[in-house]
């Protein structure tokens, strides 16, 4: 002891850190308070120092003391001071030290608390925490308890991820753990190393022998899978390893019954094969080995796919697709199987199979496969799957430049068939395919045009339905093909007719535009055909048709359509005029659309050689200066155009070139008699100024592009905006707002109302959320209250009704449940309900019989309970002057009118003629509701006979159970879950044996007797809720299996809960 | 590595969530919404795997409750199914004929079992017995704690 004191004083000479403090407290078990008070004194001293590190240390110690329950609020200022110090490390350390020391401190007491701390740590490892805790966790890795070691090993992985530097020092210990006697720790270590190796396999090659040993010895499939995964990562680096693995892997594949392990093996083999097979050719023998094991895999996969288990089927297909990349041939032999999978009812499996098909097609089987797919398209129900099928068909057919298509007529008809799909989104895709094929495959055009003409003819099929909007894109392609290759049309007149139908106006604008344009092309071809004939009227009729129909498009809202239509309309009108003069125009009209459009590959531009001396990256002009006013941003919108103009203006900046041109121009001007020469003065300026800017010609050029309508306008907006902003900036300096406006350009003002209106909306939202998430909000309680109050009045009345002899039996039960007390004339002769009919047994000459008492909590006031008593006169005489009195207890008092004494009775405000019943209500005030209460009382009354009247007295007991303090309150499951999550409820449970009733009866019973409501019920399990008059929440979880009912209960008041549970138990023991 | 585990009912009500990586609250909400709609839309008797972004979603339905596990791409789907099943077994063992409502009512226990089984997205313990023992032991510890607390209440 003396030694300790000495040691303590030596400690005091240096600054104690947290560790010392903890140790000190432990050493001073006998006089802990004293020791701590000295410590606090020291801390006070330390806090007064200027050194922030000392202060931080002090605060660390304070956190520990507070944890022990000492008040450290006096140091709040210092804590805040340290917390706000610029050095973040102090903050981290304070939190951290507290944490570590909690870990280690408790570590001595219980491994489980350390476990909890570690688990918690796994959720929030940050680089800082990882750095500071790495050492501590490493120590825990060799804890005596495997439970801690296991957790520490796994946490270490998280630490490595956040703080990789810790890996090197920790690695030897981690390696040690691979041979830990505890299988849990071992598997944890395997797990961690496997994960690490996946990130950087090279460093773990040296562990291969160890793992190899583990693999051959381990029987734990979880571990085996991890090891195999690890080898999967290692084999690409060390080919010899692969060779060595073949045998154990093959053994595993053959022997294991665990599908997960089999799948992992196959996967690893495939992956290993992938790497070994492709880039470096392995020696022949190895290749043979690989081939063998590979065949095995594919066979195994086939077994997987043929399995009835959907999961295995899916995985088999997934693995197949991996093999497909390297070995399409070996997969192709299983085509039948994969096609079968297309019939599967599971969408994911079908999608996987589709993926596989893509790689399996060849020239030979393409048509067959697509035919099969088309069948599926017809059958498919969901639009997503159908769309997927559609894109896959197109993908499969069009892959590598239509490599596998031998017959394009077939492909066109497939595309046309696809247009019949309802509700697809991929009309555009089909259209682009049609265009592509028609342009690139010349031989197909006749067929394509014929098909497209039919499509156009039947366009109403596509436009009619709103759902089919997506597909009408196809009409774009159809119209274009029919127009462009109109010479192949069999009946161009009919097609022209179809293109100019009024219904076309309902199509999207860009399609209409194509229609108009191609109608013109078609018109040109028609003219040519018809002018060849002797009959000229046909040609004129065609023109008339155009003139009749085109105005429809001229009125279109779409500018593009309008422009084209009006342009063509004028053209046709002109042609008509010429036709009337018998002029042949066809040739000239045809010339409008002469020339063939050729397909241009997307990369075609690359093939054009760059002319010598042309540097595409060099600036043609001086780049526009970057240093502009601070208000750069709004200008940037238009700045794009700025350099373009300048580039267009001065294609060459070369001084010499300019001079040469100027010279040439002068020459030309001089020679040109039409050129009005500038005045000599301007000419002079022109000559004198050598700079590009001073050339007047340039200035004129400049004004031309700027006259594009719209641009100067928007420029104005920018200016206006700038001016306005300038003003605003003076007014208020809100930077953010400004930015927003700058982006919006000229429309900024309108949008100003944006945020305001948003604000207008949000409260509405909030209201929604509140009502949704908090169904027990105050506002909602009110209706419940009034409802209950009404019921309190009603239910006794009902019970009164039920007291007809016919329903005697059920009534008895219910009255008992309601804590009914029966009173007969002689209070000491109480008759319990069970003992048959008291009327006969004790019939003297008068009874007050069956007074029912319904005890209800008063919701308006947490401390009031209303007792409704029904009095029924069973005798033949008149009862009057009834007086109700109860002996108050400390906890509960009968509410009496003001001015009456504490022992006065309350007079019942009615008289009872024979055979009549009536109800009276009495209010009791309760202090505490956690315990049940029994109150003794008496009822005095006068029996009035024909000739005399007798004074009588009846003793009774009022039993206030805890259940009677509960109020049936509905509760939504979300609110229920929230309530439980709040975590401040105490738990308790009971088990009822031999309850032989259906579950719903059981629930009904609890609801009825104990005022609970069912929150949720799932099979033979239900959660229930109730609230006491003082607002205690009571939650039940009732579960039944066989005749056993287990009730778990949670409540914020343990005593109340215990009593309620006892009462529930009682209820069920009586049945 | 396991990224997250979600338990939700047939009605799409979330019963338990465990995230093994740091994800913002908003992102979480979005993921939960995606998962419930995706998984609940699946037909019965179809395979239990889905692809979602760069993750594999493995789900399984037990009675009215869906267990939905997200794993990284290189992980083994079948082992993930085993993980789900093992967790259900553990719950069942602890609660006795486990029901969805057990998980709401004793959610802390459900989380605790999970924490004993998985840590940081990795399997911590493959043996059922050891997990059960750990849970029992910590239950005892907790009971000891609460009785102590109770005494303090009485005398304090």
C-alpha cells in the first residue's frame, strides 16, 4: 500500500496520461473517490496550461472519468476549447482514446464487450482511425480468446484497406493466424488473405504451399471456396501452380456434393484457363491438361443447366458465357440446350441465354436461331423482355457488318415483322437498320422499296395506337427509302397518296418533314414516268394532288415541316403553271434530287489523308484572349460562336498571303467596271492600315453573319442581363444567386420565383410526411378519444341488454371480465358467478343483482379512471336513495363533489323500479397505475315496499387491474417499429402452456380483456400494442406453436408490464 | 465482400438493414426502393439472382420475408445463398420458429446475431454452434447488466 502511494506521487511528478489514470484507479480500489479527486485536481492544473497537447491529454482523462459517472461539466469550456483546436488529430485522439481504452479496459472483464466494440469499429473505420488503431487491433489478434482473435483478424482487413501501411508489420501475425488452432480464426485469416490477394496477388505467391496444404486438409466448404478463389487469383502469375492444382480441383469437382463449391471450382478453372490459354501458349502437355479439365467443366456446366434448380441453370449459363469468349466452339455444341433455356419461364435465365446466343451464331444457324427468337417475340409478355429480344435479334444479325447474313431479303422481312411489335421503344433501332441495309446493299433495294411501300400503305396500323408511338420511327425509314429509291416503286402513285394522307399530320414532326421531302422526290419520279406517256392529264393530276395536300403540312406547328412544305408547294405550283403551258419539266425536277447518296462509314474521315502542311490542331487565328472582365460567364454562352466567325473571316493570317490577296483584289477591282471605287480618302486609310482589323471589307463581312435573326437579340439579352446584374450587385451581394441567374441568361427574372414557389410547396410536403410517419400525432389522437368516450357509454348499456336469460352464459363471462362485482343484500354472502344462479340460492325477498362495473381509463386526464356501474333491480320492490361510497386508499380516490368530506358517499342520481336497470358513473383519481388496486366500498339504499321501507347495505370490492388502465389504441406497423427502435423499452416475457384455442380467438381475447390492438399478424405470430392512460407504451409479440403460447412484451414501465402479463396469464389460466 | 443485407416484407416494408460500406442516407433510400421493387416483381419459382449495377443481388424468400443480399461481382452466388440460409437458421434457432414480427420486435437481437455471423461484409463464423454460444453468452451478460441496473434503481 505504501509502495502504491509512493508510486502515485512519482506518477504525479510526470503528466499522467489516460493509461496511468486507468491503472491508478484500478490500484486504488479502496479509496477510489479520493484518488479520483486528486486526479481531478491535476486535470484542473493541466487545463490551465497553455500547451494544447497537455490540455488534450487532460480532456482525454476527463472523458474517461465521465464514463465512470463523475461530473465533468465544470470542464465543458475546456473541452470545447480543445475540440475547436485547429489540430484535428486531437479531436480524433480524444474520441479514439476513449474508444481504445473502453475496448481494452473492458477487455479484461468480458470478451463480448470487446467484440461489440470491434464490431462497431468495423462500421466506421476511417483512415485516421485505422492508423491510430492498427497497433491495438494487431495486439488483439493474439488475444487469448479465439472470439476476439477472429474479430480482430477480420477488422484488420478493413484497417488494411484504409491504411495500407499497416499491412507490412501485421502480415507475419496474419500469416501465423492461418495455422491457428481455432478453425474460426483460421477461416477468418484465409478470408482476409484471399481478399488481399485478389487485390495484389503477386505478394501472396509465397503462401501458395501453405494454402495448398489447407486445401487438401480442410473439409469446411466455406474455407475451401475462399482458398480456391485465392488460387484463382494466383494461377495467372504462376503457371506451374495451375498444373499442380488440376488434380485436387478435379477431385473436388468429382466428389463434392456442395454445388457452391463445384461452381467455384469450375469458375476458377475457367478463369485460369482464360488467362493461360490466350496470351501465352503453354507447353503442349499443359494445353492437353487444360483441354481435358476444360471439357470436364463444360460437361459439368451442362449438368448444371439441365438441373431443375433455376439457380444452377442461371449460374451454368453465366459460366458458359465466360467460356464462350475463349472457346466458342465448345459452347456451340450445346446450342440445343441454350435454345431450350429461351423457353424458360424465368426472365433472368432467358436473358442469360440470349447473351450466349449472340456469340453462338454462324452463317448456317443464324436463320434458325432468329426464327426461334421471333417465335419468342410473339410469345413474350413483358415489354422489357420483348424489347430485349428485339435488340438482341438486331444485334445478332448486324454483328460485325452483317457477317452472318446470307440473305438480306430475309433480314428485311424480319425487320418488317418486328415493326408489328406493340409498345416497343426501339422503333428507331429498326429504322436505322432498314436505312443501313437499303443504302448499303444495292441488290436489296427493289425488295426493300416494295416492303416499305406496304409499310407506308399500312401506316395507320402504327399511328393509330398511342402505345405504338415508338414504332412509328420506322415510318421515317420507310418514307425515306420509298422516296430515295422511288424508281423501284411498283405503284408510285399509291405510295405518294399514302404519304400525303391527312393522318400523317399526327406523326412526330421530324417524320413529317421526311414525308414532305420524300413526297417531292416521289413526285419528281412520277412526273418523269407520266410525261413519257401520251396522256398529259395524269401528270397534271399528280401536281394537283400535291397542291391539294401540301397546305396541310404548311400549317404544321413544326418549323421544319412548314419550311419544306411551303418550299415544295411553291415549286409544284410553278411546275403546274409550266405544265399548263405544255412544257416538259420532269427532267429539271428530277435534277433537283439527282445524285446518289452513298453510305459513309463512321470512320471514313480518317481515310482522307491530311494534306501536307496542314496542321489541324494549330490555331488558325490568334486564340481569343482569356483575360476578360470578371463577368466572363454569361458571355461564354455566346463565346463559342465568336471564334468561329473570326476563323471564317480570316482563313489565313499569313501577312504575305494577305498582302497578296489584297493586291489581287485591288487589281480585280480596278479592272472591274461595275465596282464602285471607294473615295480616295477611305482608299488611303485602307492602304495605310496594315492590320487586319482595319480592312473595311472585313467589317462588312462581319456584319453579315451577325444579322442571323436571333443572335443579336440574344446578345441584347446578355447586355441587358449584365446591366441588370450590375445594378443588383450594388444592391445585394449574394454570390450564389448571381451564378444561378448567369446560367439562365435572359430568363433569369422569371426563374426568380422558382425558389419561392419551391418554398411554397415544401410545407405541403412536410404535412404529408408528418401524417404518414407519425400516425400517433397529437392531432390524430383526438378522434380516438371521443370515440372511446362514446364507447365507454355504450358498452355497459350493451351488457345490460345482454342480460336476458337466454344469453346468460356468455354474459357471465363478459361481466366477469369487466371486473363485475356482484352484490346481494348481505355483503358477506358474496356469490361468485361461477357458482350458478344466485337468484335462487339466496333469494330472500330482494336483490340488487348484477351491478356491472366497467372500468375505463379517462383519456382526457392521465390520472382519472371512470367506473361505470350498472344497477339492476331484480326484486319486486322499488329501490331508492342509493348511495355509493368507497374507502379511498393512498393511491386512488373517489372524486367527490366539492365541499363534501373525504368519507362521504355519492348519491346515485336515480331510483330503480322493479326489473329496471340503469347506469351510474364514478370517477376515480389515481396516482400510480403500475400496480393493480382493490378498493372496498359500500352501497346503501332503501327498499320501498307497499307498506314499509327498509334501509339496506351492500359491501363490494372494486378491483382495478392494470389492464383496465390500458386503452385500446390503434398503431401502425411503422410507428410500432419506430417505437421499438427507440430502445428505451424494458423487455419481459411469459409462456403459456396448454392453451387450446385458435390463434385468432387468443388474439381476440387479449384484445378484449386487456385492451390491446393487433398491429400486424403473420401466420401464428402477431404483434400487439396498447397504451396506458398515462402514456406508457405496451408492445406484445404473441407467438404460438402447438399449445404453447409465448408472449414477449416490451414497455417503458417494467412494473406495469409485469402486472399486465400476470393478468394475461390469469385470463388464459381460467379457460 | 458483402455490401449490404436487407430484409423486407412482401409489402415492401423494410424489416432490417445492414450496410457494410459507408453509403449516404439518400443513396440507401434509393437502393432500398430499387431492391424492393426489383425483388418483389420476381415471379415465384425463378432463380434467385439478379444483376444490379456492378453488384449481384441474391434474394430468397422465407415465408413472407425477403432476404436480399448484395455481393461484389467476383463473389460466389451460391455461397451468398448459403449465407442467407445460415442467417435464417440462426434466427430460427434463437427465436424458435422465427417470424417476421420477431425481427421487428427483437430487432436488436436480430442485428446482434448478424454481427456475430458477419463482420465488415465478410463471414466471421461458419459454425452455427459457435455463433449460438456467443449470442447466449452475451445474452447472459446483458441480463446480468440489467439486473444490476435494476438494483441501482431500487436503492438509488
